[in-house]
């Protein structure tokens, strides 16, 4: 039976299967008891950003998404300090995140405590993560402060933790329905339907169905060829269907079980790089991604227990009908499967000391239609021992992680087995009698393993690659102060950091643009400063004014070879300065917010020469919301203007971003 459904998923019947499941689930829910329906009561509150953590972390909540004109996960975190988003343009373009210049492969992503993995290329496309079910997003530098977590959460240089919105239902209101529609530039149409249903005293269900469609065309100016003409960005159409079903069992706030099933079906054009006099491409990408995951947590007396399990099946098809080979095209299909389970347990030895142990096991496989492929499979076993000591003015936390990895292949020789120990230590000190001011520091030594593409891709794989090591040092201060009713709070953080990357994996062009050599040749020296300031004040007419400023300075220098022309040059696509400002007013029924981001110039090759220069840019966004009730039902509307000043810019050379664009949304909650 399982094999049957997997084949149907591969054949593209995933949406039909899950739509039927959603319909049957809704029909099977009965509420025979009559209850008294009370009038809706709106409770308005404000999340106060917690800055005084043992490691640097930044959080954004669902209530803030509209403030930052966030449409996908990449938009939600682009204003964080130390974050460098790579966006390849368009509404369906690939979007990845690099934290503190370490590269996208060093940033792990997890959803409700369970990791999202892609062993084929190691980079998670944040543009595929929808925000409809998200409650909060937190970015941790180093690792989370909680030690009762999966070992996978400790096995990266930084962690993006996504938490879903848990249904809040009771016998008086056992059902909630939310319907929203977003439309705007590029032919965007995005309806979402969400049902939350109380099944029993302890069980609840959330079903979400969303659809996205856009033609993706936008105007951009051709620069560098003397024409200064406007051209349409083509082959950027997008069609996405995503179905999500989540079951929640709650015994208490500390004892619960989550089960989630998700299917993602996309069909999109890849506009490709803009080449003078030929800005057209016919490349196409199809994704059929399915996963089911569960997470169980329990707390009793001095013990905490956490179990995770997940199965993932990803199908990807890439088509280039203009590729010059004997077949007259490049048509590649990939099938990834990942089996994952984890267990972690923590024991409060005393009010001062807590110890924890975590163990994760996973099996990942990759199959493809390519001739002569290695068909790799990877076993990974992670074990972590952690301890935390909490004193009145001092916190100390340490972790020792062991990674065992073994690859097997059907053709050729696999990469060598790996057995690696990775330590980390973190501390926070409170020098004053109050907790308003704290000093924090951490050290972490971690690696990222070469991906399947790095090792086994037919035209460029190198099976002798070593892991890419990252050593992190951080020293920072945090200050948090709550004032009178006039000034609600003021937060300030600054962190100075140093990262050293050893055996950096780089791709060197070979005989043509499709033949590359993958080598361990890189060493990178990274120094940086993150600054963040956030406040909120009450102003007349029952209105709250808020402001947030984030600034990052990064100097990421290539120190591989003193005789190289790239020695002590800034690594590609790393700006030295980034700045973001968010400010706005929030009233009872309306709100308006202004966003300004600035990125300094970069270079697209290792040599920082004028011909490799990529200009910096300012981008200004404006958003407004209006909330009201009709017949006891809550409605909200929003209008977003992105790139208000119509700036011409690009994150990646030859991948121009859109100019001024608009989005309008309406949402009703029943």
C-alpha cells in the first residue's frame, strides 16, 4: 500500500490524494452537542523580543510578518543581523541564506523540532516554505540554549528554527476557519484555506491548503551593453499546490505529540542569467516533495524526554531543452529519500546543573536518471552529550558532539567513512545586581560534510573531498530595559565574532561552463560585528510606535594562498555593510510600517577587480493593514508596496530583481 502511494506521488497525483484526504477528514468531524456561542473578544498584545540569551538569537513572530512585507521565509529573516540572502530573482527564484559569511550549507533548518534535509546539494530553498502555518522563526548562531534537543540541531554553525501555530480551541469554539487571498504584481494569485478542528479534549487538527500561481514577468533595465533598454524577464512562471495536515495531542504544556503530513507540488520556469542580446531561457524545474514527521515531548519530575521521526521523499526534474549534447536536451530526474529518527533526554541533577544526551540516526539515498550515476546512500549517526550550569550571575553550557558517517555506492568507490568529534562551549555573565545587562561568549568547532553533488555528480564529483570546517568565536553584550507605560522597552545587543573556515569546498571551472572541478582549496578569515536596537513607545491616540535597527559589518577574506591574486580579497557576494530599518505605527484597527534596507557593494569573483564589481543598493518597502469585524467575524486587509522607489538591483550578478511591485491581501477568520 505504501509503495502504491509513493508511485502515485512520483506520478504527480499527490494533490489529488491529499485533497481527498482533507475532504474526508472534514466530513468525518461531527459536533452533535449544542453550545452557547459567545461574542468574539479581541485580545491585543505585543511580543517583547528576548535578547538576553546565552547565545546570539533573533526571533520574528507571525504578527510581524506584515510589518516586514514578508511573503516567504527568506523575506521573514532578511532583516536579521549577520544574514546574507541569495535571491536569484522572481517570485519563484531560489532563495538561500548564509549566516556570518559561512555559506548556505552551514545553516540548518528545522520545522517543529525536526530537520529539513537535502543531501543532494545541501542548501534549503527558503522560498518553498510558506508562512501560513508559522508562529515564529528564530535564528541561532552556534546552537540553541536548550540542551534537550535532537543532536542534528547541534550539528551546524547556525540553526533556523521554525515553529508552527498550535490550534487554541475549546468546547465553546471547537472550529476555526481562516480564508485568505493574496493577489498582486507578476500575475500573483494565492488563496489559502485553513481549518482548525477540536477532535477531543486532547486532540486537535489543522488542515491547510494553499495554491500559488504567477506568470512572473517583470521589467528590468539592461546595463553594460550601451543600450540602457527595458526588457521583460521571461520564463519565470510559477504554479504551486501545497497541502498540510497536522495533528496535535496535548496532555499539558510540557507533554504533547505532533504529527504532520505535507505535500508540495511545484512547476516553475527558471529564468536563468541575463546574457547580453540573449536574455531568454527555456529551463524548467518540477518538484514533488512529500514528508511525514512526528515529535513527542514529555516532562516529569526532574526529567525531560524528546522523540522525533521523519520520512521524506523528494522528486526533482530539471529540463534544459537547449542543452548542446547528442540528445539535444538535458533532462535529469532525481529521487531523494530520507529516514530519520532521534531521541534526547535531560536530567536536572540539581537546581544548578542539568545534563542531557541525544542520539540521531538517519539514512539518505539519491537515485537519478543519469547514466553511470553512483546511486549513493548515506548512514549518519550523531551522539551528543551536553551539560548546563546555572548560577545566579553565571551560566555555563558545553556540548560534545560525535558524528559517524558512512557512504555506500552502487558504482565506483564511496567517500571515506568519517568519525568526528565537535566541541562547543557557551557562557553568560551578569556583572550587575540586575539582569538588565549581560555579557555572553561562545566557541564552537563544527563541520559540514560534502553533499552528494560535491562527491558523486558525474561531471564534477570528487570522492576524496574532506569536510569543510568552521571554527566560531563570539563575544557580545545585551541590554534590556522596561520603562514606564510611555516607553514599553528598549533592547540593545552587539556581538563581535571571528570565524575561520578550513578546507573550504570550492568549484573551479574546467574546460567549459558545465564541467567544474570540486576541490578543498579554500581558507577564509571572517571578522564581523552585529548591532541591533529595538524599542516600542506609546504615543497619543492609543497608538504604539515601534522601531528596529540592525547593522552588520563583515570582513570575509580569502587567505588560501599568499601568492594568489585573490589573497586578502573579500569572498564573492559578501557585502561589508548591511543595514535594515523598520519603523511603524500600530493602532486598534490599522497599522502602517516602513522598511529600509541597504547592502553595500560586493564582488562576484574572488579577485576584487573593478570588472567584478556588483553595485550596492537601497530597497524601500511600505505596508499597511486595516482590521475590522463584520457580523462577529474578524477581517483584515493589507497592502504592500515592495521596492517603493523602483531601485534597480541584484543579489546575484545577471539575476536582476523586480522593480516596484504590489501585493494586496484579505483574510477572514470564522
